[in-house]
């Protein structure tokens, strides 16, 4: 796995996409050089390597997936008003919002450039998969924003939203790996399913860390979701479990215009009172197990799945 991560990192670092003007490309180099977990290209490569050993042939595709993900982050950080990503200032804070928009757009185009570097027989299928995934992400991101101003979002609605904004890309990365590795259609389907459930668990964990994480490790400011009135699983569950007085407290914080730190503390205290952290943890475990059930259906030997197993087990206990 170490070796695979290094291969991905090296390939990303040596891509030659930068030309004039610097104002457009410097933010692209900046965000790509800040690291990140590189989960999506890793999932793609691991799926591919279950069926083929011609690793070098698909490294551009792996890079395209990661560049696409980073494009979504540039725009997401504008939408979420986030100051810090991967322990460093976000692009719209280091430069400005116009830069985040345009350099983000540029990354979307670069992503297509690298994602389509496949033998032409695969091209229609690749385009279909990324079209489906990328459209889903935009829909999920819009739902995420719409939910900020609603107070009646249900858990199924939340699950649908995170499936779109987060899971479909993890699932598509796995599916792409299987397609380019010439796997059976059943395997493509089961790997996609594995990614969907794992992605739900992954986003719940992200939401949990947004409240309870260590900012130095997590690399993002804590409490960002609370400040945006995001309708996370934790918030929706708190609303459901709260008695009258705790409900009123949540309503009070929802319209709070004072010191942001106080709001973060106040909402977190309500979560603590209701045991939301534990509830979230249990839900993550359930989704994680569902993802493993789908992985078990993939017709590859257990030895062939060790990499994927290790990667996702690590993710479920991640602090970053
Ligand atoms: C952040 O993704 C966006 C979410 C879907 C939660 P990651 O947690 O994979 O971010 P990096 O790429 O490792 O920084
Ligand atoms: C992000 O969800 C999903 C996408 C970027 C598409 P979040 O908004 O929770 O991601 P972070 O926490 O900013 O990384
Ligand atoms: Mg967001
Ligand atoms: Mg965000
Ligand atoms: Mg988040």
C-alpha cells in the first residue's frame, strides 16, 4: 500500500499542466501539493490491480480522479466558508473567491484530460461513469446547501444527500478500476456497492470529526458544519432525541448571531447530553459492515482484497 501511495503521489507531482498565467495554475499546484489522503485514486488503483498488473497504464486516470476531487474541494470551501484545508489556508482565503472559482474550473478540465487517457474502446464507458458520478456530486452539493435553511430534513434525505455528494465518487473510482481491469459486470456492480456504503460511513465520520476531531490532525477547522447549520446525521438525530428544552436550545443556536465559538460549544454540549457521538459511531459501524458485505461478493480471492480491506478499515478509525 505504501508503494502504491508513493506511485500515485509521484505521478501527480510530475504532471505537466502548468503554463501561463501563474495566477491560474499556482493555486492548482498549491492544493495538489498539500497532500490529502488520496483515497479515491487509491481505491481506483486497488480495484484495477485486482484484475491487471499493468499499473503504469492507468496512472493518468488515477490522477484525473484526484484532480477532480480537488476541484470539488476548491468550490466546496467557498460554499462552506472554510478557512483551512489540509492544515493550510484554503485557496479562496490565500487568494480570493474568483481564483477558487477559476482555478477550480481549470481543474475540472484537467480532470477530464487525464480521465480520458484510456484506450478508445473504454472511452464511452468511462465517460458514462464519470458523467453519472459528477452529476450526482453537483446534485448532492446543492441538496447540502438547500438543507442549511431547512429544519425538517430527515435521516433518509440526509443519507441520499451524502450518497450523492460523497459516495458516488468513491463508488465510481472503484467501478472505473474494475472496468479498465476488464472485470465481470457483477464485480463492477459489487465494487460500486461497496463504495456506496463505505462512502456513507466515510461522510458520517467526516461529520463526526468536524465536531469532535483534533484540528491539527483533521486539517480543517472544527465546528464548521455547526456554524453553517448543516443538517448532518448528528444534528438531525439531536433534533429527534431532544426534549422540549434541548429543542429550544438548538433553535436558539440556529439563529445565533453572536460569537461563533459559543455556538459551536453550545450545540456540541447538546450532542454530548444526548449521546450523539456514540450513536453516530454505531451508525458508522453498521454502514462499514454493509460495505464489507458487498466487498465479500466480489469474485476475487481474499488475498486479492487485502489491500482494500486494510484501506477501508484504516478509514473507519481515521482522525484525519
Ligand atoms: C473531503 O474528502 C471531502 C469529503 C467527502 C468529506 P477527503 O477527506 O478525502 O479529503 P482529502 O483529499 O483527504 O484532503
Ligand atoms: C464535501 O462534504 C463533499 C464534496 C466536496 C463534494 P464536506 O463539505 O463535509 O467536506 P469537507 O468537510 O469540507 O472536506
Ligand atoms: Mg460541503
Ligand atoms: Mg466543506
Ligand atoms: Mg465535512
